[in-house]
């Protein structure tokens, strides 16, 4: 089936050839590495860096012997500051991938979450490497896509040595795609392992031109069309409450213009994170990457977006680990296990409609003790879930002792 996959890919590449060579700039990799870790974007890069630190600091691996690849330039720039051997992954076309794998000659390939590209899996296995998936994640959308094309991928999936997944739903979806249950294990979410108990982010409210007694509500990772719901059904309700301020952090920068247009329509004062010139604004728009944790740390309430509309949710772990009251909508299919755990411990709040968030804000604004109680419960809940990194590395080492 790898032949059929490459035939189909050839047609696609030919059609999109101008776009591929004008938009994507791939890095040249020209040395051997024992360990190759591949992930998609910024969120997964943080997991990959955690793995690398563990290999180097606790297992005495040589840092220059570990390759990290990612699919986005933004993630590469972020990762490069901590791990110099970071590159942008090339297109998964057979003659490109074959040449790359022969050059790298990895003893093991570690795939973070769902970067299941057929050619690099095929060639790593062909040239004697072992293949592992860590923090395995399978969204409903990805599952349906792979199920439809299962005739193309099933033989490729059989080349993977072991899959370590985050939650029960991930276990079931990998199993239903044809992975043997014997090679799948629920080891937890490695994102919990990036939680630090005594974290100091060195940022204060005044650093972003807020007053110390401002009550700040952050909408994190806003997805397209959610901005309208947030502004019209929540922010407008508090336009005359001077001490209640909002931070709007979009998931993708292209919706910033829509946010600005809506705020202008309702005469709501706003500032951009990149250009702070005054302090009498109602909303701060985050137009930079990599600052969400800092933004969460100065917020009083964090509403995690991607949950207002059916996107499946974004990372609820990060704000919970910072002892924040975490609120989210009903569309949380991507984070079912941590969501259930937080709710069962009365450590977060789920709303069926974004309008319901208005009453929560009013209640918490007048009861700061309740805010503190929720925050402490949230942090304690996620701290209890750490340890997935060690479990995953233990499995990898136990199955790779003859080659590493």
C-alpha cells in the first residue's frame, strides 16, 4: 500500500508544486542521529523538549545525538533556543524521505501524538530502526480520516513497535484502526509533566499596563467565530465595569482583524500586546506567540476556548496548573479525561452556553475566596497526574536495549 500512497501523493504534489516551493522552506539535515523525535507544532515541541532533557540529564545521552524535527517554522524557532539540533521536517515524499532516513540512520524514531506519516515510518523500519508513538492522541476527526483511508495505512501502522497514549478514548481509537492492543498502553498526558509546583514567570499585571486591582478574565486560544460569541455575549455585559478587564488570546493570528473590527464596532477600547501605549483599555489582544502561560499567570479567571463551538477544546492543563479558576464550554472531546477529573474534583466549571459565563464572572468577582478555592483544587488535581514522561521512556528503553 506504500506504493499506492506515493502514487496519490505524487499527483497531489504535482498539483500544489508552486505552493510547496514558495511557502515551505525545508531544512537540510546531513548527519547521523541515534534518536529522532518528530512532532507537529509548538505544543508538541514542549513535550519533545521534555523528552530530550530527560534523555540528556538523567540518562546521559549526548544532546547532539538527538534530532528534533517539527512541521512549522514557529515551532522550530522556539525549540532551537533550547535544542540546537532542530529542523523543519520535509514533505513526506518517498525519494525525499528515503534520502533523509538513510542520512540520519536513526536507531529509534519517537513520534509525538499523531504525526503518522507513512514514508518515514516505512523507511525507518526498513533500515532497522524502532518506532514509538508517545503522548498518542487521536481526535475524532483524525480517526474518521484514517479509518476511511485505512486500506492505505494499515500495513504502515503495523511497523510501529509501541504506542503510548494519553487517555482511554485514544486507546480505543488506535485499536479500532488496527493497532494490536498488546502494543498500546495508556501512560497519561506528558503535558502534565511540564507543570512546575513553584513556577515563577516574572510577569506582573502592571507589565501589561493593568492595575494591580484589575480583575482580569482571559479567553485563551480563541478559535474562529468564537470571537463574536465572546465579545457580544460576555464582554459587552461588562463594558461599564471599570475594574473588569479582558485578555483575548487567539489560537491563530488571522482572526485578530476580526476581533479588532468587532471591538471597534461596539466602541470598546483595546490595545495590542505588541504596542502597549495606554492603560485605560478594556481588552488586551495578544498578537504574539509563546506567551500564553505568562498571560494565564496574571489572569484571575481563564476561559479555555475551542470549547464554545465544536472544535474539541484546547489545553486546560496549563491554566489549572497555575492555580486559576478554569472555565470552558461543552465541546471538550480532545481533553475528556482531564476535564472529567477537574469537574469531579469541583476544580473547574463547564458552561453549556457562553452566556452562562456572565453569571460566573459576577459571582466570582464578589467572592474572591471562592476563586482561591477553585484555583488550589485545580492545581492539586493536575499535579497528581504527573509521571507520563518516565513511563514512556521506560517502555522505549526496555524495547530498545539491543540497539541503543
